């Protein structure tokens, strides 16, 4: 796959990333809540559920691209490990910074629940290390899942594992995560000797969601080796994935298969589209997408604390949250430009 061609596709990725960041806001605030129970609502919920899986796929794809571009410098293993470790550090920095930003809300939450200091510290550390979220920082789990998955990928590259091997191991880990989620939601019964183990896992992880990145990031790496991405095939995969999601239980292997198929279709569709943008606009859109993703729950929570006194969902709260998130993101970008 030529590097010049791939550079052009980054623009479509940035547009997709912006759309997906808006979709994540929609997952949390549900602008079409009034249509709940309708077929349109089912399609909409299934479609926006592809957002985070596609984020993971793009992460793996772009890392694989960087690894390939440096294949001729030093040795493949050394250059690849440097790229992966650099990305892990970037994600870890973001994870810590945004956990600190959301920390005042977490302290307020523990105070409101009249929790002891010891309980608050233990619960916060559990969320920080094992779950990837706290009171209103739900979206940070993506960063933590990516960090853990990339640690595995880095270890695999050091041992010269093939991408397919990483995907196979990631599939097993991801399937284990689905089993945990099924157990937590009481969709499956386990032998008595496993119940205690899964109860301990549940206490630590809450659900198996943290293992999601272990599958999707290696999948994105494998997709990099694809030579062509056809729009018709992409659209077919999206439709097929949505059908799987709509007509299957909302938790389980069939539902997850639908998400995989739909996410691959959406990713491949974005890659096949050629968009020409100025580089500056490209970067602005990319950075704004990141800030919207990270800041929207903070905006929503402030709206709740000072104005509504209750967490409200629907189109108007969604519109307000998006508007202020975009404005704040733009202000942050302006400030950053002045100090850079």
C-alpha cells in the first residue's frame, strides 16, 4: 500500500473521527430518546455503537502504518517498539491528565454519597487501574483499554509475533471479556467452582469492556495489509452488522459479531472515500474531535449541577452539550497555538 495514497486517506479518517466523537456524545445523552422502541431508534443505537470499535481499529491501522514506514530504518523490531511505546506514553499522559480534570467531580460524588475516605480512595484506584472510568469520566475506558492492548502488542512485536497471532490472542481475550459481561448481567450460569473467580473479577473490573481493545487494535493492524477497500463491500458489511445488532440480544457473541462486521465496514468505507482538505484544517478537525470526546461529559455534568438538578437526556441537552463542547475545544486549541 503506497504511503502517498495512505496520506490522502488520513483526511477521511479525521472527518470520520469527528463524526465518531459526536456519536459518542449521542451514546451518552441519547438525542433520539423520544423515538425509543421504534425501528429507527434501533438502527440509530446500533450505528452509534460502532464508534468506539472504529476508534480502536483506526489506532491499530495507523500504528501499523507507522511501523511499516520505518521498516527500513534500524531493525523492524526496534523501530516498531519505539512507535508503540511512544503511543502508549501519549495515551497514558492523556489518561492521567483527564482523570485529574475530572477528579473534582469524583470527590463531589463521593462526598454526596457520604462515603468514607478509605472507601473513596479504594474505589477510585479500582476505577483508575481496572475499569477506566469514574463518576462521569465514562469515555476514559477507551484510553486505558488501548494502553493495555498496546502493551500486549509491544510484547508481541518484541517476540516477532505475526499480526495474525496478535489478533488470535486478542480474540481469546476479547471473548473472555464478553463472558465476564454476560456473567455480570446474569445472561449465563457458571459452574460453582468458577462463580467465585468471576465474582472477584466482577468486583475488580465491573464488566469485561476493558478487554475490547485487545481484539480491535490487532484487527486494525491486520486491516492495514489489505490492498483494496471497496465501497460496495463496505456498505454491505455495515448493513449486515446492523442487522446482527438489531435482531440479537444486546449483550453476547452474536451482537459482538455484528459490531465487528459493522465497524470494519464503516472503517473501510471511510478509507475508500477521498477527501481533500487543507492540512491546517485537517489538524484542527483531528484535535477538536479529541477534545469533544474527552470534555463532553464534563460539560454535561456542569449543566446538571448548576442548571437542571437532574441528569437529562434528549435532543436539547445533546445540542447544548455539543455546542459548548465545540466552543470550549476551540478555545483550548487557540490557547495551545499561542503557547506553542
